[in-house]
């Protein structure tokens, strides 16, 4: 198949590029708004996914059979002041991609988020639970889900949460940096979820492709449940940081423009059964990431 990967320079896109070398049975077109030449990687191409005509031309000329859309506006707090740009990238552009690949009877994998829920549950969210986003980011990502499923008959939605990797800016790298710079750090303890190592998610995407991309909505994170505070303590312990005292904060002590879900644990039974996979425990994946760093 000819597979288009968008947002290839983000955390997930970079992890996918690494795994492409181990999956040479397909041809990959790695795209982003700007390209980066990386030795040992497949070449990249520039594609503005907010340009409907450019998307349709690219998909047609390269005879794209499937799209993995990793591109998104992910600055959760900045989204509150930039709702139109957030909507364009998270909802309108995915619709362009989905419609273009559907005309070729192809498939699409759309990456979504736990922010489609309001976080008021006390048990893990399943795919059929009612959605109720309470931030601009969450609302636009939900619209992206709906748009892609409407525009492409063969769409797989993968909701994930707390994504981190060795690439880009993320919570793990920030906590390591701050832990080395500061003697004390306050971190939220009353927001509960599960971290996701982007390399594990990339592996699952390739598993989905090998299973003919089962359509529908699926949840994927690493296994386990933790707070941001406990996650930070684990990051520092594994990274060998001992000079920074981490203290727990209530969400009210650290106000942000966007409202975060207090509980966003996702139930992953459906994707485990469908793809016949086992999911790594969050701490095992965190160790692997930090060792790579």
C-alpha cells in the first residue's frame, strides 16, 4: 500500500518513521508543513493539510491507499485564544484528508484524545461512553473524529492520552529538565490518567494496518493508572534525580486557561481484543524512553 503519514515531525510521527524501516512492505509518504532531512530515515515531503486542493492532488498523484493523521493543534491552553486555527487543524483538515482517501476507497487512522471526555467518571472510559469535552482542544478533536468518520467510510479513531516520547516537547522531558534546574517543584496530584509512550502507540498503529485497519473508535494508552504528581516522582526516580523535592498541588492551585479532565483513564479492552495485543505497563515504557534519552 501507499500510506500517507501527516505530522511526521511530531512525537508520534517521528516514532512512526523509525518503525517504517522495519515494515518495508508498504511505501510511506511522510509529510509535514515543513520538512527535515534526517540521515537514515525515509525522505519527507511538504504538505499543507489545511489546503483542500493540495490534499486532493497529493492523494491522487501518489495513489494513496491509507492515511495516518498525526497532525494536530495540541497546545491545549493556547487553543483557548486560537479557536479558529485549532478548529482548522483538528477538524477541518482531517475532513479534507478523509474525503480524499475515501474517493480512492482507502482507509484513515485519526489520532484523537481523552479530552473528548469531561473527566467526571470514576471508572475507565469505554468507547461507547458519552462525550462531553470542556475545552477548545477537546471540542475540536471531537469534531475531527466526527468529520473523518462521516467523510471516510473506513475510518479508525484511536483516542490516546498523556503522550510523550524522546522527540519534541513533552511532560517527561520537561520534568527531567526542571528536576535538574530546581530544588522544589509543585505538580498536580488530583488529575488521574495513564501516560502513553508514543513508540508503543506507533507499534499499535502498525498492528492496526496489518489487521486491515478495523473501523470504529478505539482507546489506547499504556496500562495502569497514575496522577501527574506520581508520574513526576517516577520520572525523577528513574532518571536519577535526587536533588528536587516534588510536592503535590491541587488543580485549583495551578489555574490554566483550558480545563483539564480530572479523571481520564481509558479502557483498552476493545483494542486489545481486536488486534490481539498486550499493552506495556506505563512504568516499563517510561524506563525505556528515559534510557533512550
